[in-house]
C-alpha cells in the first residue's frame, strides 16, 4: 500500500491548498454537475468543518479547446455539494487571488481560477522543475499545507500536481486515498477465487496494454466495444474494421495487431469474445446477429448481443473479484445499453470485490438506476486507472509519497 500521509495527519487550523479534479462537460458555456463534484465535496467539507481555511485548485479543459473556460460556475456546483458557500476569484496566483487567500477565516472555502490558464501549469516536467515555478512558489508562500485529491489527474506531471509536495507538507485527500486503494487492488490484493476483467470502450490501445500487463493477475477477460471487435478480427472474423465515415478500428488495428495476436495466441483460453453483436435495424430498432453468421461487415456494431450477455454472466457470478474498464456498447443510447448494463447488473448481484473504472462506464450506473453501493468502488478516473492497472507510476502519487518520506 501507499506510504503517503492523509488529511488525518493534517495539523489543526491550517490554511490548506487542495487540488481537485472538477473537469466537466461544458454545455452552453456552463459546467455540468457530475460525480466528481460529489466525491471531492467530501474532502472539502471535511476540511472546512474541521476549521481549516480551504483554497481549491482545479482545471477545466485545455487551451485551444471548446471546454477551456473559467471555473466560476464550478464554484457554485461545488458549494451545493459541500453544503456551504464556495467563494471564487478570477485569478490563480496574482494579487487578487493572494488577497482572497489571506482573508479566509476558519471554515471558509475559496476556488481560484483554472490552473491551466497559467503558463507554468501544463508542460510535463519534473517535480523539481515545477517546484521552482512562480505559480508554485507564490502560492506556497500563502498556505501551510497542500492536499492532493485529484487522483484522476495523478498520471500528469503538471505544476499543481507535482510541484507543491516539494515545498509544502503534503497529504492525500479522501478521493486520492480511496481511489488509490481500490485501483491498485488488482496488483496488491490476494483473491481466493477467480479474477475477471470486463474490457470494452473505444480506446482499444489502452485496454489491450492492460490485458498484456495483467495476464498473470486476471483469470479471464470478457471483451466488448472496439477492443472486442479487434480481437474478433484477429480470430478471423470479418469485423473490427472501419466503414465509410468511421475512424475507430483500422488505425488501432495497425498499431496493436501484433500485440493482439500475441495475447490471443498466448492467453486465448482466458479470453471470451462476443458470440453476437447488435446494430441499428432499418426500422431504427435494435437488431442482433451471431458472429459466426457475419460474412461481411455492413453495419456499425454498437453493442454485444443478448447471447453474449448470457455467456458473460456465469463467469462474473463465479468470480471473487471483477474489474471493469470500458463499456461493452454505446450505452448512452438505450437501444445499445444491454451489454454494459447486463454485465453491471450481474456484478451488482454478485458478492465479489468489484471496481468499475473510467468516467464513461461509471456514468452508466447512474443513467440506468443501478445502486453504486452494490459495487466495492466506482472510480472517477480514466488515465490514472489505466496506469494503476498496468502498474505504471503515477507521478502525483509518487510526489506525495516522497513528501511523506522526507
């Protein structure tokens, strides 16, 4: 387990800088409420109720993208979840921000402007370089401690994530603590029974790397989504390639073909592929076709079929642990949610250790009325979850560990 300090170790009456990940979908210029606000509010509320002066850092989008915008609206949503006012200042570490930070009273909360509006934030550099930036040095002079709660951004080497632990006493927030523990369980825990991983989504490159890295930790893989089609292609079926107007399969196939074929050859007995696939029928409804009956790909396959769901349920119910990375279909469309929801239902009904990872997949739990308490952990992380599963280092976690060991 990790050796970082947590907010249980934070000295009383601290002025504390708290890094959150409030990155959200933006619609009509406004941030949309989501699970991240709810989760991070637990840490912020606990700090405020303990009498700390709480200064929140967060990002939104990237420069040049449509979702790169102010955090003014984020402060209101965060405040609703915390249950007390969250002030906002249109500045990150200039005179206006510093004055607002210095003026905080015990229990008050302030959110400063988007960290990615600062030139020092984004370039991926070493913690030592980030610690010397004006951004880090200036803010560090006005607070007593740093808390990193942004596990979902922990794979980044940005100033607000890795710079402060070199210059301030540093601690993990509740999201960082719980996400790290759950997402590293596949590498650190011993399970008595079979371990199953459900693999899907559109970013096949990521999940294929996970499958390769975890071949000795996972007993069976259940595939769907883009990765599932690519494995079917490797197994000789005429699927897993792009139709006109699509850009999902061919580039990822070329990049991963050798690895896919190698994994299939070496671990084929542990890999279960879809036996049927779903697509949009001419009347707009859901249609299904058996994989063995496909002689040519004419339609986009948008979900695994009902026979596949039935095929995947028994190994899930027999498992001691189930990890999910990626949806099995386009669950945002109710017609093509059967695969994703069917698998999640089976996991929810099984008394096993379960982690549902990735923001998109976890969203299906809320959309289709499943109870989050039926899962051991529902992760709000994407890239960091992939890193944790494959055992790759998370720079922000390493920075917290280094701070605790100094």
